[in-house]
C-alpha cells in the first residue's frame, strides 16, 4: 500500500441540519403512536426547534401521509371506545385537548348515536360489573362508572336500568342519594 492512502485529509463534518433533526424527531414519535398535528408541533417546540423548521417538518410528514388529524381522530375514537369503553363526551374532551378542529371532532363522532352509546355503556357495565346491581348503592356505583367514562347521564341511566334487570320504559330506577 502506498503512503498516500494513510495520509488522506480528514473528512469535513457536515453542520447539523435542523430540518433533518426535526424530521427525525417526528418519525421517532410517530413510530411509537399516532399524534395530532398540534401534539407534534408542541413536541417539536419543546425540543427547541424554531417556528420555520417546525412548519417545514410538519408539512413534510403531512405530505408523506405520516401525520393526519383525520386518521388520529378516527383511531382515537375507535380505540378508546373499543379498548377502554369511553363515551362520546370523554372522547370529545380528549380530541379537544389534542388540538383537533371542532368540525373534525363532530364528523368523527357523528356515527356514535344514542343507541350505539347505550350499547357501549351496557357492554362496559357487563364487562366491569358482571353481576347486575341489586340495590341503590350498587346502581349508583354503576352510574358513576359510566359518568367517569364520558357517557351522558341519560345514556348512563338507561344502561344501568337495563343492566339491573332489563327494565325499560316507565320503571323508575332508584339511585342512592
């Protein structure tokens, strides 16, 4: 081997590119779970990227199809309903906190009508409280569970009444005071 091979000039180290770093951050976060555009913007801001770099990075991942508020909202609604038994109000609150546009929230939640809400509430009760409530205290506990999960009070009331014995219509359900 010639001596020239060992005496080469050191390679120049490229300056770090903020856009490349911001994109890498986006890809890293999105590899773990879906994010809304607002959530991703907040993460990039916290990482110290400037506004122009953030907007360029967001535009790139949106254009590439890796970041989508529509997909995020749809998956959030489906997952929280199916996996955690959340009601529409709790899902709506989570979407609002994630920065989803209010009109997109309404479109996403439109399929969840009163019947599907009651069915979901009843399924949650049957899963979490397999033995139907037999007294006012147990019914209150079931009702409170549904309210915490984001079901409207009328839906929760109907689901508890049905779970407590299938009563519907004129029967009044007594809850503990």
